[in-house]
C-alpha cells in the first residue's frame, strides 16, 4: 500500500529557493504542491505555477487547502503570514528565512509551544552533519585553537556567512561559552598573541563559489580539519524537503536540521 503524497505549501514560491523547490516537487510523487504563496504585487500572482496545470500562485493564505506542512523561504513579512496560518491550523513549519527582528523572533519562540518548527540558516544535510561533528570535536579538545574559514561567491552581501556563525555558535556552546564572548572577526596590524579560547573567522569572496566551510582545530603538533563544500545549490532545496517530510507528526517544539539526520551510533 502506498501512502498519500504530502500536501505541502511554499511561502516565497517565486524566489530562488522557492523556484528550486518547485523544480524538485514537479518530479517527486511523494509530495503534492497544494499552495504557492508570493508577495502581494508580485508579477507571478495569479499565474500558473506549472504550464498546463491548475495550481496558481497566490498572494495570501485565504484559499489555502488542508496542508500537512509549510516550507518558507520568503522574507520577514511572508514568514509572519505563514506563521499565522500554521498557528491557526496546527501545521508544522520549516523556514530558512533570515533577517528577522526581535519581535518576530519572539513570536517564533512562543510558537514552539503550539506547533513543530524547524528553522535553519543552511539546509544542507552535509552542513548539519558538519555542525554535529564540530560540536563533538570542540568539546573533546577544548584547549585547541579553533578557526572557521568560509568562502562564497562575490555577490554575497554578508560576512561571515550565517552558516559560519552557526558553526561558531555550536562550537562555543560545546565549550560552555558564547560566540559573543569568544569570536574574533578580524585581525590586522599588531594584534598580539592569540587569546586562548577564542574562535577566529576568515572570509573569502570571489567568483561563483556556492559555499565552502572549514573548521580548523589546531593543537600542539597536530591539526584536525572538518569541512564541507557545496557544488550544487539544489542541495538546499533537497534538504528543506527532507526536513519537511521528517517534521510531519513531530511534537510541538523547536527542532534542528541535525535532528533530521540518523542519530549517532
């Protein structure tokens, strides 16, 4: 007996991640795209999602059907609307939207008491595994120096990347400190000796690099290197869909992409 397809909605369906998700969903019978939301005033609003098929882009949730899960890659306004719908109907929410203000973050924190939420800065399952490994390594050798190096394409606007910061936060927590207390974001001139326990960051920008992250744990006479290299942007869409499938039926609360991975042996 085959199970019914997962009825899924995408918030931010016309964006880069939204379009990547649509491309995967079109050929994956495990999912049924039931609603595709774009921002009000979008040129896509009311247009067919796929030529020859009935589903059309919508600018709100008023006509959304019964859903199993919502995947959001929109913006703060789009995420807030998606969250309202999920809370009203008890729907799990997966989101990769960033740039949230304190008020929306507080709403998301509170929403974990009512629905299952999974938020991540990076939906690569490889990066989720890297985070797990770094957390374990940082705790195992707390006296070793830690540096995080990341590289992205030349058009990226922020530095360090959100993924690099998330790696730093995981390592800092494993060492019973915070990134605010331990991070060193730049070195220039006569900086003096390295501060014990600090977490350094280095940034590379150029060309069309999709995303590379490396954690260097440096001890006396030896060095451990943990890294991940992305070569195809669809890995993020695949990871988001896998997270959405996994989140269905989970208890209310805040889940991590690491939770989607098989537990360590």
